[in-house]
């Protein structure tokens, strides 16, 4: 898994429900990122974090929240405010702010039922 | 905000042929990266080329960068069935994040 683990692989959410996607890394890298991918589309940045207890909004942060209480963990919560949450969610880590490339997890596919 | 744009959107070639994908971007960059994504999986980092480099090789991959034209190309030589995937370019400006294009879907025909 390249040192980054996402869980679960598949997740189903009912209307009006919050769900949390897990992302854990074991290589002590500072920077972690959450992306959303819709079918046939590229990746859009939701949130990113460079250090513990600090994170920044990306291009599509509305309806999402994150925390970075530990260096190895960067969970993403999809809140009920996100009206179209069905998508593939990818977490990534990097060193040197991405100047050596990102390593991605295997993704979580979220479906609203 | 989409920075890179890949061309073509989809490409089908016979196994053994070479595959070429292009990426154009709009603003100045610090580096450009190429990634591969197999269906339903995460992205895999293939190669990174910095703005002061013109060409880079890694195995069967060859990447070029023309900063005057704001474009890059990825060449996969002697394609194999396992190369079937989507390929994305991503541009970095030396800050906190990189921006991905929408990708080229490559299909290698047997």
C-alpha cells in the first residue's frame, strides 16, 4: 500500500448522515491530502494538511471536514451538508510538499443510498 | 481549478506499439508529474520532471517538458496489456499542492 492505508474500501451513506473516511500513513511524512474523483474526471482537492493540528481548504471543501490530531492520521468526514457525496475519495501523502511526488492510498468509494 | 489538460482524452493502440499522451498547462510551474491509475484503484506516481529539465526517462517511459509551449508529453514504448490505465499529469508550483488534469484513458489492444 506504499505506506498509506485507506478504509473502508466501500462505504454507503444514508441521506442526512455523516460518515468518516480513514487515512493512515506510517512513513512519518508531514503532508497529507484528500481528493475527490468523479467518473471520467480528474482529481479535485478537498483539504490538505502540512503539519499536525493545521489544515487548509482545497478547491471543494464545502460539506467536508478534517482533523489532524496525529501525524499519521488524516480522517475526512463527509457531512450531511455535502449534497452530492457519491464519488471515489483518495488520500495521499508526500514529503517536501509534493516536490518528489505523491503516494496515494487505494481509495474509498462512497455511495449514497 | 484545473491546470493541466491531457490530450487525447482516450487512446487505443495495438500491443507493442508506442503510446504518446500530451499535457498542456496555463501558468508557470516548478515541476510536472505523471501518474497512472488502474480502474478503481489509487494513483501511482510514474515520473517527475522539473522546470529546468527537458527530458527524463524511466524504463519504457520517456517524458519531455517544453516550458516555452507550456506542454509535456509522456511516451510509453513497446506497450503491454498491463499499460491499460488512465494517465494523469499534475503540475506543481513549488507550494503546498499540485493540480491534476482530467486524464487520458489508454487501452492496449491484444
